[in-house]
């Protein structure tokens, strides 16, 4: 598979994070171009296939912005104000336009982890 995908898991409940808003940006120096806004489905993934695919999937710098605080509050968690983790930006580079870049997020109110998945 070629393209960019993501997956969000809720570490508190041990479930996929359904209903979490994500924005995708292409970066060019200090300029950020919003490419799309999506929401995770019941499996913690995005409907409709990869976030970037085909001609839109090109080498460069990108940012995924995960709206973790909104998701956690909607799940009934009481977060401090300001929340320790509210909006989580993950910046990464795409170098291989024939590759698959998977950026998963494992989420809790006080920590997160990510990696280049498969």
C-alpha cells in the first residue's frame, strides 16, 4: 500500500478512539497548508482510505494535529484547565513517494506515543 494513514487508540479504555478530530497540514517552511479535516471511526481509523494517496502523496514535511482534549472531554473525563495534553501536533517527513507511512497515536490524558507503523 502507498499513502498516509493513521490510527488512534484510547489507552485509558483500551479501545479505538472513535470521534477524534484530526487535521492534516503540508508544511513549507513557516507556511502551513491545511489539506483536510477528518474524524476517526469506530475502529479509530479514518473512513475513505488513506489521508494522502496518488498525486497528493508527495515528498515533504507534514503535520497531523490530533484534538485529544476534545475527545477525552467528550468521553466524560474531567481534565484540568488547561489540560496537560489538549491539541497534539505530530510533524513528520515523507521521503519515499512509493512507501506507506502510517502514523498511529496511543493516547491518554497525560501521555501519548507514536511511531512510523506499517
